[in-house]
């Protein structure tokens, strides 16, 4: 892991809470409208989680994820960086038959996954991440620089990562990565 990092990744506050609880190690992403014709790309292999309520609504979450939707937003004029993620693998999913296999590995509803998958051109990115938490979430002043429908945010300065603690132990995390990679792999029929 890097000693410090200035890049953050915008994600629903509910998803950030699920990641930090250890419930999930998977981030599904289509991309923001400011990411151009090429769409979303994993530009940074490590990043701060930038919790946002933008586009988040309870109906978009799985039934058993209601508690994560209750995560309070940061105070007005601030943004919250509740954790840090290191990308272990990136899988591009173009086969819709993979999507049901991922149910239970994330907190999105089936309908949300389907809508995101089929938006514009079929496909989703699956980021398999190792998540770390600081002793307390980092709170920064909000800025117009953070606005817009985009995934990546360049923070005003490097933030240290040296005291972060993983939310899952090494063995559980490794097993989860292996399982998620298997689930994201298309099944070949001979």
C-alpha cells in the first residue's frame, strides 16, 4: 500500500458503509457522465472512498441492505472519506448471466444491477478491493472541485495511509478474492 494518496473514488455512502463493515469487497461501476466516450477506467489502483448520497436511494439497494442506507451524510459544507481501498482485481462483465451469481456479494438490488449493466452499452466493471479504515473517518471541507458526475476526485493534498487497518483478516480476504474472481468469470459451454 502507498504511504499516502490524493485520489478518491466517489461511491454511495451506503456502499462505503457495506465495504467498511466487511460485508462486501466488490464495487460495481458503470461510470459517470464526465468520463467521456471511453467510459469508466480504473485510473488509480488505490484510493480513498469518497462517500456521497448523489444518485443513492433506498429502492436501489437490496432488501437486506436497509441498514446501510441509514448511514448519515456528512455535515453541510463537508465531505467524508470513511475508508481506503486497494484494487486486487478488475473484471469487465459483458455477460448478463454473471450478474445473478454476484447477488449477495454487493448491496445493490437486482434491478439496479440490471439497469446499470444495460445503460447505454451492456457491461459493468467489477472492482475487487481490499478495504481499510482509519481510526475515524476523514472529514474535509467541501469544494466545487469535487462536484459532478464522475468517479475520480483529485484531493487538495496527499493523505497518509500508514495507520489504516484492514476490515477483514488476510485469510478471509484472500478467500473472498478467489471466490469473486471465479464468480466474475464467464462459464464456457463445450
